[in-house]
């Protein structure tokens, strides 16, 4: 358990590789300790994202294979959590997020259209509120003139 706790601290410091190693030690000591699997999955996913960012910077196919392997290891850890604790909400949510297919072009277009409609509504409401504020100012100014 101590290794898993140290792994959490390492994760918060951005030291994912060291955190994954500590989680491995924790799992060796207690293969049923769910938090170690969850934390190792989180560490592996941090490493996966870092490798993915390097891929975008122009690295080779070998790095892409490494990033894919990290993701698969993280998925395996999440599945192991669900074997140990079938109702674990965090593992279910993470697994669902990671295995959800990317949105289609049509879904992205529909989301963009919804965002444009919402933006137009917000702008219309802002104009309505501004008109109301101007009317109130005019009314208050007129009442001030009458009072003088």
C-alpha cells in the first residue's frame, strides 16, 4: 500500500514513469489492491499522452507503437479492477471514456451547429438585456429631471 500511496504523490508531481513502477511493486505485494491498478492505469495514460504529444512533434512509428502499448496496458489494468470490484465507478468511467469511438464527422458538424445556435441565443439575450438596461437608465434620468 505504501508504494501505491507514493505513486499517487509521484503522479501529482508529473512523474508518471516512477509512479507506474511503484504501482507495479504494490501489485506484486498485494495483487488485490485495486488502487494500485487504478493509479498505474492513470500513470500509463499520462505516459501515453506524453508519447502522443511527441508523435505530433514528428517522431517515428516506433514511438506510436510504444504509446499504443501503454494505452493497452492501462486498459488491462482497468479491466483487472473490474474483475476485482465489478461495480467500481472510476474504472467503469475510465474504461468507457477510453474505449468510446472517436466522434464521426457528422457528429462533429452537428456539435458545431449546436454551438453556433447556442452562441446566437446568448448574443440575442445579451442584446435584450442591454436594451432593458438602457430603457431603465432613460426612465431613471427622466424621473430625476421631474424631481428637480
